[in-house]
């Protein structure tokens, strides 16, 4: 029997599957369902200090799309369509009440060899620091500090940090405030160099980085001739897996093999999780697949990952970075004229 255990800094996880923050994790019952399905870490629905961000949740909208851009039903059954457009918000709870509930759930999770983490989306830094301190005082063992939400350009109640200097500033301030709590920093994918953002977060004291956040998109509806869900939206789904794996591998190359990276955006099953591990992730966050496919997705992901590992006779930790560490340059590739098999026949006539 292979081992699913992995390590994020000083924390040992019983497996590499993390239930990422989302609407399905804004109640105790949802968080307990994710724990019961086997998640090693459940990241509770995000909060910050702004009332407008809480209101935004009531204005949220979601669409699952197939590969022809047709809207698909929300069935709570896997597999989930490969594309998702969404506009979300933060939990509609007072911060103190939510922090206290998460602390209680984290204590419950500890009896299951698991964790329930808090999630804080940055708006105002000083206010965010005070919330971070509340999480630490309550005894919550992990805080995910989300500075990579896709909505920063659309909603003034959150920020999307794209400069390494700014990442260093906000992470250093939060690190000083929560010096006894594991600090995971979630980064945007809307950057020309995500690895540089990760380096800045590491130097500022982050225990791990989570990458990559979803980009913004806009999809016209052919029937209404208006934007789908009326506005710009976060764009994610399985299509993003190669992009997430690219930045995981590039960041591993830049930061070295020992700094913990957590993959997100694109994994929908156990084989996708394995792909992220091979790209350099120590653990994998899953959100849309669980939100749209139900909590059983977590259980099925773990079973499929375990079958894959058994077939390879490897532990999960042995997968980490194996593909990333063998990435070659274009110049190293052999010249074999493959392009001739990949053009229409007319190209080669005459």
C-alpha cells in the first residue's frame, strides 16, 4: 500500500487533497462533509472586513460550460464540464463569529488528522492584519492569505497583487502579525512572472504559496448578444491545468525543490492531482470540481490517486516535481521534421 502523506512546511498532511475555499464551505455542515470525504485540509469560505464584499456574494452568478460554450446544468455529479465562468463574493457572516466557528471546526478536524483553515482575501492591509490576528488568537492553525483573487480590477472590496514589491510588503506585514500560524499565500495567475511573486512571498515569510488564481474573462452570449452573466468574470476549469502546471514547474525551478508549492485551478480528479504533483505541487486544492460535482469528488479523487500510485509503486511524496525536474529547453530537442505530419496535405504539394 502506497502512502498518500505529504508535507507543507512543518505540517504533515495525511494526503495531498485540499478542499479550496468556496460557497460550499460557508457552513459547518459543508466543512464537515469535506472532512468526511477525506480532505486533508478544508479551507473555509473567505472573509475580509468589508460589508460590500459580503453583499457581493448575494450578487454572485455561475455558469458551467461545455467545449462548445453551451451552458450545462449544475447536477452535483462528476464529471464537471471543463469551463466555468463565475462572479463570487465573500461570506455573509460577521468576522468574529466566523473566526470562532472555524476555530471550533479546526479543533474537530485535529481529531481526524486534518485541518480547517481560515481564508482572508486582502482589501485594506491594516484591517486584514487585524483579522489575521483574530484567526491566530482563536487557535486556527492555517491561514490562507489570498492576494490573488481575480476580481481586484472589477470590485474595489478586494485586491489582486501583481507586483513582487507589493507582494513582499503585504506578506511581510501579515507574517509579523501571525507569527505562530502557518501562512499560505495565494497568488494570481494574472502576471507575466508568477514565479517572481512566489519568490517575493517566500522571502517575506510565507510558509507556502498557492498557485495559480483564475484569470478574468468575458464571454458573449449569442442569444442575448450580451456578456454571459452580464459582466466580466473569473474563468477557470480543467482547461487551466497546463497553465497551473507550467507555473508550478517554473516556480520549483526558481525556488528549488524544498519550498512547498500548492497547486490550484484545473484539477478535477485523481489523475489531474497526480499531474500537479509531478509539476511540483506538494498538495492540490480543488474547488469547482467539488462545488459542482459534490463532496464525493474528494473521495473519488483520493481513490483514483491511490490506484495510480499503487500502479506506479510510488508514494505521493515521490511524485513531487518529477516532471518539473526533467523539463528540457527547445534547443535540446532533436531535429526530426515532425512538422510534416502536422500540416494539411496541400501544404506539401508541388
